[in-house]
């Protein structure tokens, strides 16, 4: 009998020990509807959905995300899955930008609007109840998010297609799969990743060269990495130092004429199916700069997250 009571007592103690390890409710949150579980140092809301649970970002991470995104007064900052709105509200409060938060939970959106009024930014911060996969983000110049990687991957084509080249994307903790970040840092044990949306420069571009006639540029791209070849007259040259950063593209080619080597540096701004810029040619001590306008065949444009199309960089 004594052994049975000892066994029961051991089980009871084990149950209490297990309960002690479960997430604890916080009594110091703003209101009963804000009550959340403490998990891994974050507030995990009771509202948990199929895609993303509500987990708020610590303010020290908020600070770093706004800094890495280089938010300015003329920016429009979006947060998909905005939770209590703190990323948008803090960005607006500190920089004077405009902000938009989107969440599927109507109670959280109501809390966001209340928080924006309390922070004095309700005139510049808008919060919408919506499925963020359906949100039009074309006006966003900055995207601040805290979503799981599998959600990021579903949103990645949307970011690349809808956000303007040069826009900034910053994610707390979770990355974008094989899209390498342009920068990353840590706040304590937490990672923050940042990307600049690259222009899509894939496909075939053409322009006229007064000396060599028609020129054809074929570009392959994977995110911010590009490579390609330039066909001028009967000559075909692989691009060197090819790069794209936001809406800017640059590359170099070298050729030889009359026994003298020449270097041609191309630099331009991408706007849809047009590139406008300059070509600086150097031959010995001579340097010449000419305007450059290239036009793409829209049918040759490809998604930049689909991977490089040609396995041989020499084509």
C-alpha cells in the first residue's frame, strides 16, 4: 500500500513539473485580448492560424530591422502579418514615412489601429484586415516581416514581381531559401536578413551601334546574380563583372581592334523593358562616352527565381 502511495505521489510531482515547463500567461500585457503565452522569449498570441501564429518582434529587433531597411520619410513601409503593428508604427513614428499593416485577424487589426492612435501616427499608418497573399504591395518601398520560411517562400515570387527594383526587404529570423541575403546581422541570438529587390534583366536586349550595326545582349539571371553574352557584328563576348543592384545594371566587355585592346564599361538604369545609360570605352589613353539605350523583347523575359537557364557560362 505504501509503495502505491509513493507511486501516486511521484506521478503527481511529475505532472506538476511538466506543467511548470509549459508557456506561461502574462498578466502585464495591455489588455485581456492581448493575453499571450511566453515562448522562447517572445509573446505568442492565442490566435494561431493555418499559416502564421501571432508572435511579436522584440523592440531591439524592431530597431535593427528599421535601421537595416534604411527607412526614410519618403518610404512606404509594409508588414504582412503585422500582429500588434509595432514594426509599422515604429517605422512611421521614427522616420515620418507612411506605413501599411495587413493581418487576417480582425481583433489584431483593431489593436493596431488603437496602438497607432496612442503613438500619434494614425494619420500615416493604415491597417487592413486581409489575406496577405492577396494584398497589392506595388506601392511598398520597404517590407518588414516576421514569417516562417515556408511562408516567405510562397511570398517570394510576389515580392520579386510586385515590389519595385531597389525596394528593401527585411526579415526577422527566417530567410528566403536559396535567395542569398545582401546583408545579415544578429541581435543577441536572433538573426535579421536584408535584401534589395533586383530588377529582372533576363532575356534578349537589342540596340544599334553606329560602327558595328545591331547589338544583341542575352542575359541569364538568378536573383541578384547575372551573366550573359554580347553579340556585335560577328563577334560574341562573355560579359565580365556583370552585376545588378536594384534598378541598376553594369557589366564590362573587352575586345581588340587594330592590335589595340579596348575596354567597354556599360552602366544603366532598368525601367521595365528599357535600359538607359552610358558606355565608356577606353583604348590606350583615349576615353569616349556615349549614350546607351537597349530594349528587351518582352517574350524573352523569365522569372529570376527559376534558376539559371544555361549551364554553360560561355553559352
